[in-house]
């Protein structure tokens, strides 16, 4: 997939051990879209409360 200069994407990878890695792809590494996604990636990796909130949402979806 080719990204435009004003686009960015988060790439999430789940390892066999259940660990998650987060990467950012961007059409312009110095652009605002890239900066926003990098901030989201940092929050995903460092904010324990946010991680718990995400896992709770996933568990609720799986239960339905």
C-alpha cells in the first residue's frame, strides 16, 4: 500500500507469545499525520490504563 504525504498508518503485530509491537508507516515522516500516529503508538505502548481499556473492549466484543 502506498501512502500519500498526508496519510499515516499504524501497523500492529502480535507475536506468538502474545506480545504486541506497534509501528508507524507514513507518506511523509515529518508531516502532521505521522506525528499524530507516532503519539498514538507511544500511548499504545506506554499507557497501561489505555492497554487495559483496549483489552476490555476486545473481551466484550469476543463475548458477543
